[in-house]
C-alpha cells in the first residue's frame, strides 16, 4: 500500500519504511474470473433451484444430498459428539456476545413526540423477519462467526435465522454446528459457498429466501453477497482480514510480532502493518517475525501474507502514527502505547480498536463479546461492523388528529409543493384546508385550473 500522509499529519519527514508490502494492491479483490463464476452460479440457481444447488455443492464441496437441512436427529448426533468443555466454552462466549448485543439494543429507543396539537411523529426499530447467517468452513472452521451472526440476530428479535456452513474436507463440522444450534439458529444447512448465499437470497424449492445475509467468507462468498445486494440486504462488503498496530517504544516487540502474525494466518492476502515511533522496536519486531514464522502451523497462509502485505513504518510522533493509521482505515487497530486510550480521541477510521497490551485482536475474533464481522478495504471510513442494529429497520410513522393542525400543514404543503411544481402534492394539502377550514378548494378557481 502506498503511504499517503493526510492534511492532519504532523510528520515532517517521510516515514522510515523498514518493510514495505510487495503485493500488487490494484489486484486485490479485482478478479474477473471470480465475478464471472459467481454471476453464472447465481443465474443458474435462479433458474433451476435445488437441482442447481445440488450440482454446485457436489462440484465445489464434494457433497451431494437430497436435502441440506440438518434434521433434529442428525443434530442430536452431532451434539453428542462434541466434548462438554467445548459446549461450555461456546455457551460462555455466546453469553458475552449476547450481553453486548443486548446493551446495543437498549441504546436504541422507540419514541413518539407531539410537535403541534394533534401532530404525532414517531420512530420504531423493527427487526427484519428472516436473516441468513453464513458460517465459513473451508480450511479452518470459524465457529465464532455463529456467535456473531446468529446470537446478534436473535437479540435483535429476528423471527427466523437460517444458517449455512459447509462440510470441512468431507467431515461434519461438529463444533460449528453445535455453536449454530446453541446460538439459536432455526434452520441449519450443510451448504457452503456461492450456492449457499444464492439459495438464501433468491430461495429454492426447499430453502425460503431471507431478508438479510450476514457473515464472512472467501472471495466467492463476498462477491456473491455483493452481486445480490439490493435484492437482499447484507451486513457489509468484506475483504481479507486486516490488522494494524500502533506502538511506541514501551511496547513488547515479541508480543507485537505474535499479534501481527495472529491475523496474517487468516489468509495469504491478509495485511499486517506496524506503525511505530521507535525504530528499535520496529527492527526487533521484524527479527521476531522471522524467527516465529518457520514453525507456525499456519505458515502456509501467514508467510505469504507477511511477505506480500506486511509492513513496518517508523514515524516521528504518536499523533503522526494515529493520523497515518487513519489513512489505512483498517479492520482491526491495536494500540500498544503507554496511554492507549488516547486513540479513542485521536483516531477516527477503524473497524474496532483494541487498547493496550492486555487486549489482543484474537479476543475480539473469538471470545470477548464484541462482533468480529468488521469493515475492510477502507470501508471503516463510512461504516462500522455488524451489530444488533444491522438486523433492525428504523422506521417512522406520523399521525395528525387535530383539524386545525392539518389545515396549517395543508397550506404549507400547497405552497412548498407548487414551488417544486408538484401540483398533485399541493392538492393533497388543499383538500384538507378546504375540509377543515371550509374555505373551498383553491384550485377549483379558473386561475389554478389553467
């Protein structure tokens, strides 16, 4: 990524680059083959429904079935295979996610006000009726996504949550299914990829469509959500996981290195960036990364991610570091400084902040209770992540019961509408003036009729 200093920057010199990304940023997320494949699959599922879903599931996931809905009997078999400690951990983490979502819900209030006699204006927060939750499988199960998508939807009051997850290398993802069930999913489908997203969005003979789809996924899943947006709501446009650490000279270089690589293991195109005021810290972090990487079990993802997208920048001051971090507008921003809460006042663009050495991005990903479905690719400049409000529609209503108030607005509406040359709108106001004030209909006069 090219480093562009903003107008807010106090940096007087170009940042010292200890490691620059070598990947071609113009190619990230710019895959014409992915777009074409997704478009073709969605079109086919629209036309052929379940038959197409079965074909693509067999083609992409090597799994064909008459029905992808997990029956109660199968679900019980799965739950019996999951160790009790795993169940207990899932329940605890979901309690944390539920608490956060409930507090978010409490911050949203319905209200009604009377602005003039008999003029009532109100707002209600109404949940969508049906939501789809996509829980990734692939190489690694991501059962935490069940907590984030399903629990949050249920706290919002969503009546029906249909959740999809694929088999993992042909095997039932027991822990993921347990998490989906315990989170409150009403339907669980053993289905992944484009075919899962398309089936949830457009519906088939056996899968009813939903109103909104949430959850992370690979490039094909993200592209399917993008193409279907509008026909169905989505949580946000997602890309590869991102992490950025702002650190001063007090930071622990080993912890910093470990935390960078913890996110790099998400995928080979996951950026991991350090911005620091200490050149010594930057060089020590690079050395630790080099020593840790060879033995990482997830080196196949973490190594290319660090090689192609990892970066270390040294700047003059923490204000400059915060400003530069804002330019990146990354998904996860971790603050390893003497006074980490300074970032709450000085930073603006991030999906989520992780403050201080005692906090790491992995806590947010897995256990602490805040949502891990967050904006990437600079989207943090205009949106936050998944939260209970995403499953709600904030709608308004109005009622005028006082005739004098209605006549007042009728006159105002007539004048305002005629300035915009909307005669029909004006007449809706006129007839109420005429009825409630008994003054006649203004446009019945020839002057108006002409």
